C-alpha cells in the first residue's frame, strides 16, 4: 500500500500507521458509504451534520474557535456580533461551502483546487499557486490510489508540498475532495446561497471522512501529513470518528422512521407530508420559509411547526420575538439544543 505503510515504526521509535490501521479505517468507511448510498435521505441528514462538524473542527485547528450554533444561526442574530467569532464563522463557512459541493477533483483538478484555495485562504490575496504540473501529479495520485483514504493522504501530502506547508486548511479540504472523488464524482453547487445554514441543504458529496474531526474529537492532535507519526494519529482519529459515525446512523434512522410515519399517516389536505419532505433537505427552517415553500399562511406554518414540535420532529433553536427558527431533532443535537 505504498511507502508510507511499508514499515511499522520510524527510526526514532514513534509508531506509524500499519496496514491493519488503514484496513480498519477503510472497512468502517465502506460500511458508512454503503449505508448512505442505500438511503438518500439518511445520506443528506448525516452528511449535513458531518460537514458542519468538520468545518468547525477545521477552524479550530486554525486557532479560530467556532461552535456549530455560532456558524449556523449567526444570520438570525439581532445584535452586532463579536469580531473574532465572526472571523471564525466566516472561515468555517468557507470550509462548509467546499464540503457541501467538493467537485470532481480527478477530472476538474485545476478548477477544484482553485476553488478550494479561494474558500480556505480568504485572507490571502492572489490566485491559487497550483500549476498544471501540480494538478497532473494530483490526478496521478488519485489514479494510483490503493484505497480512498490512502489516496486522500497522498493528495494532502502533494498539496502540502506545493504550498510548503503554509495552507493546512487547503490540505484538509483537498483530503475530503479526494475521498469524494474516489467514491464518486460530483458537481459544483449551482449559484450562491445567502447564509451558511443554507449549505446544509442536500449536500452534494460522496465523502465519508472528517479529517479535522479526527484530530479534535478525542483529544487535540496536530495536523501534519508530512510527518509519519502525525499521519498515524490521523488514521487512528479517522477510525474513531468513523466508528462514531456508523454508530450515529441508528439515531438518524429513528428520526427518519418517525418523520416517514408522520408523512404516511397524514390525512386529507394536511401539509405534514410536504413539511417532512422539506425537512429532509433543509433541517433548519423559519416559519416564513415554511410558509413560502409550502404555499400556506404564516399562521398555518406556525401551527404546522408547533405540531411537528409536539411530534418530536422539530426543536426551537432561535426564539427571538422578531425571528424564530427550528431544527430537526438530530440537527438540534449538533447545535446543543437537545
């Protein structure tokens, strides 16, 4: 599986990843990928949450702490925000945009890498530094990859080489884009959106890895794909995060079962089925959005939402008098509201 796993220890005695470490992570990734491919709604729910977690974790690794609730509900806020939190939220929003729609790294390499650079390096002026020769090497690494995770590591290492290690957030987004490309190509999101929370609506990814989460979820580890011991930490962290992801599917399926039963049991002119279908692709909603999307009155939207709260499908996450918002139960948990 390449030079990186030919030996199990470095000369200084530090443990590096072994074939068994990689296989363990790849088996979990394949289980998760299979479950998500089998149920499109489950995939949308899981990947939306996973993208938010990864975007926030990536910002944390850049010493820009931001929580999911800060990232996703900041546009509901009435008061002027804290500049440091806003800077962190903007950084995470760029990562979230890349995770929402990674693009086809294998066949659109230059375009994808330029976009990743623009999204990750907001404070850096100038165009992306990747040459056609660099992009060709990325394509070769993807074609030669012996597994998605090993391919993602190889691409991240190339990006680190090209940028002299000065753009770790670009490396991490490229890591996910490589995983996405090796599991099935995608298209860029068409058009722009008004706020980060809209980026969790029906993400267009096939990725299943969360490299930043892997380093912050169970203790804090440094990101460095050029040091074998750090790569071993990354693979171990990926195994842990993938185990948690596979385990979380039961909770997501329970929510989906509840929503599907409510949709199936609705009678007559009830708008409940339409609301359930909306929530599958847009897990955070306001009453105004529900009214507009379902073509009902604001009063009717509030009644419908209140009923969904009673049925255990929605949770209020913003309760201002002037603006209220609700999230699905799984997403409310991510926002710390459940």
